[in-house]
C-alpha cells in the first residue's frame, strides 16, 4: 500500500498556476509585461517553470 502512495505522490505535479494567476501575482509584478508575452493562456505553470522562462528569456542574445 505504501508503494502505491509513493507512486501517486510522484505522479502528482507540484502546484501550478494559470497565466492570469501568475501575471496578477505580486511576486512577478516587475516581469508582468514579459510574462504576458511569453506565457500561453491554455497552459499551467509551476513557479520553477516561470522562473526558468524569465531567466532564459533574459539570457537570450539580442539579434
């Protein structure tokens, strides 16, 4: 039974949020315009994913 619980916990994703929730949060207030452009409305994102997207975008080479 414990093995089943462990497997279920691994399958359950960490908390995710919609684009609206993220761009309206205080944490991402400074990056609101950036996130509005790079996030899609039909996806859910974890905090880690959003932080990585911001970091990767800011590290991109300007063409």
